[in-house]
C-alpha cells in the first residue's frame, strides 16, 4: 500500500576487519588476565618479572600477536568500510587504533625478550634501558584506548550502531578508564593506576570482542514500502 512504512531489517555481514578485531581482542584479554598490574617502582617490577620470566615472555608474545591482529583490524576497517572513510573523525580513530597497536608491538616483543632476560639475570642497567624504551613505545596503547572510546561513542550516536546504547556507552567508558589508568600509573607514578588500567583494559578487550562479532542491525531505521 502506498504511504506505508516498514522497518528495515537488513543486517550487515561481519567483515574480515571484524574477525581480526574480535580475535585480537580475545587474545589480548587472555594475555591481560595473566599479566598483572604494572608497578611504578622499577625495582619491584623487575623482581616481579624475574620471579616468572618464562610466563612473562609467553604472555608478551601473546600480546604481540594480539596487537598485530588489532592493528590489521584497524587498517582493514578503513580500507573496506566506506562509512568509516566518510567521517574524518571516525576514520582517524580507527587509524590511531591501528597505529597505536602497531607501535605497542615493539613493547610486547621487548618485554618478551630483552626485559625478561635482564630481569632474570639481575642486570639492572640493561633492564632500565629497555624498560625506558618499552614504556615509551607502550604509549601507543594509550592512543589505542582513546581510539576505542571514540569508536564506541560513534556507535552510540549512530542510528545503525552494532550494540545497544548502554553497551556502546560502556565501551567508551572502558576506553577512557584504560587511558586514565595508564596516565596515573606510568606518567604520574600512582600505584592505583596499574589496577585501574588492567581491569578497564580487560573489560575494553571483552567489549571489542562483542563489537567485532555483533551483527550490524539498524536500531530504528524505517524505509518506505513499495507501491502495490
């Protein structure tokens, strides 16, 4: 009938970028569970690594693989999703996520190799040098967390968001808390920063898994019915 409207029930298929995102986030969540919060006291952190240097190396090889997948997901999303490319802000958020993950891979590899060996052998001088490098490059994770917060915000504001509004808002909050915890712990030296970063980053990764596998079903879009 002319003039009637019908709900648009068309859903969008999960893309390769979504699969990379979900896989990378799941692997990173597994690594974070056994990572533990970083300690602002360098001697305490070194002893913590030395007490389980084999586990520390394994966890960070896992993290390196996860970050590789997250970086690839960001680049794939930009390359294959026209909606992302149409928005300079959203496109920039995905690019920051991709580059942030890519940069942080160097931190994970450094911790899996040089830092683990230096801590186990008690070589404080070598450990201090590599810790400075790893900590500096790890600021890529700060960019990643802020990018996730912005991506989740866009999902909240959009009419075709993947997740319910409350879930999108939660994802944005997790990203902001992860970035805040990183700043408190690594830049301000506050002990509360490590636990805040660890818990919120774990929740952020679990949110990314959900975001990656969720079918994109428009929330309230309607389309005119055809004349009959």
